[in-house]
C-alpha cells in the first residue's frame, strides 16, 4: 500500500511539468522566434473577450506572426518604446474601446488573459506605427480633391441611379400657352425615338444634339422635389411638364439601377455659376466651353472670365432644397470639379449662356466633420495601406514554420 502511494505521488509530480512543458511548446516559429501554445491560447481568449468573431484561432496565429515580424523589423531599425509610452498606449487602447484601462483588464482577467498579453499586443502596434510614420509619413499627402470626395461620401449601402432623357422648352413671352400645350403633347409620348426627335426639334438644353439623352445620374444628386417625379415612371414613360424659371422641362425614363455604394443624402452643395447674355448664334457658348476646359477649381473662374464682357460669376453654398430647380438639374449630372455649359431664357425671353461648376457636395453624414479631421483620416488610411503592404512583404520573406 505504501509502495502504491509512492508510485501515485511520483506520477503526480511527473504529470505537472509535462503539462507545463506542453503549454509552452512551440506552435509556430518565425525566423527562429517561437510562438508558444500558451501565447496562442492567450491571444484567442483576448480576441474572444474583445468581441472578435470568426475563426479566432486562425486570427490569433496570423496576428502573432504579424507581431513577431513587426517587432523584429522595428528592432532592427532601432525603434523601441519606453515604459511611459506603453502605459499611454494601453490607456489609449482602452479609450478606443470605450472603457477605462482597469475596465478592460477586468474583462480580460475574467477570461484568464494576463495584462502582459495585452501589453505585448499594444507594444507591437506602437513600435510598428512609429516605424510607419517615419518611413512613409513624409511622402504621403492628401489633396484637396480627395478631401472634397470624402466629404461627399456617406458610406450608405446602396445608391439608385436613373437614366433619363430631357426636353427643356423656353417660355417665350406671348407664346406661353402654346408652349405648355406642346409640353403636354410631348408628355404623352412613349417611344424613345419620338422623344429624341422632339428633343432635337424643340429643346433648348445642351443635350438636344443627343436627343436629350443624359448619362446615369445618382438619385441622391437630384433635387429632392424631382425624385418622386422620376421614380414612379416606367421605362419609356414621360413625366408631366415641370415648371422651371422661364421654361418647362420633361423627362423620359430610360433606365433605373442600383449601383455600388458612392453617395447618399447631401447636406450642402457648393457650386460656381457664370452667366452671360448670349448674342445671335451664341458664340458665348463656345467661349464658356473653352473656359470650362481650362478650369481646375471653382476659384479659377473669376480670373478666366475676367475678360468676358457682361459675365456674372458667383460661388454659392446652399442647402439642396434651396438650389434653383434648373441649376439642381445641372448639378445632378456633375461630380466635384466637373463643368457643364448650357443655355437658359430670362424673363424677357433673352437667351443666357451659362457655365456651372460643382465645387463639392457635403453629405449629411459628414456635415459636422472639419476638413482637417477628414484630411487626417484619409492620411491614416493611406499610411495603413502602406503598412499592410510592407507587413505582407515582410511575412512573405520570413521563415515561418508551423509545428
């Protein structure tokens, strides 16, 4: 009996170190640097505690390999972190997760995750970010056009587009009733060829040469009042006549589709409008077209039109509902930095040549964002993309052995 007790006791002592040895056995070796089973289990538990989803083991292995590669590269280039910097990085990590550091450590501790596991994770990211900022920060910039595009984007999941043709009829003084009757007759057309012929014959819009055909337009670019007019239309159907300042417009539906995410509700629109009285033959249209080809930014139009006699230039920033209807229809076709030249008729029936340039749209989602905030976000996105590319290159050249 005493011998049996001795044997059992000996076995108990043998099992404990064998278990510990298994816990710290290698799972992956990265350039002779070992990742142990203990580290893997800790990372899996940390990911689970922080709400990660999917194959946590695969994510943990990939993350630990990435950490080894990042730290090795940073160390080789002389990047290191002080104790104070890591303490601050831990506080920042907790803040990004909406908690205090003690709160995060409490959540991790409840899952058996040590503070050292979180500290190693944060340290790896800190020295890597320091390396990336020094290596790529000076050569990475964000243009004003990129800021404009980001302010216009909303991140909405879908974006409807419409494909329409247009006819714009001028309301000539003394002939208003005849023109409105013509508009009512056109609204009864269902043939796209007949509508195109009517556009070529009667329309004063710049699209008349193409039979009134416009390219795809994001629904969100259209003035809010026009959306319920177009959406119910069947393919080939023509809208009721739509009153514009000194004109009547009609639209024929040619297509409706859902495009990739691009834009959504807009909180404000900034654009430049150049207007000048058109003489017989409207040579001003050619002049404005030439100016449009040379224009890069809205501010350029002040200088480029300075020698255009009688030209009125105005940069406007307005709510979508406050933009005049005709100008809204022009702007709907434009992205930031694009121009359009077209004619209108004033109250006296005189022809006016117009150049409109969209400076930018600001989405409702970004109306409270400053340009500096957006620029910083875009800069970080570019740096992250370069960091990801460098990391994949380092991992590809590393000696990685799975046990």
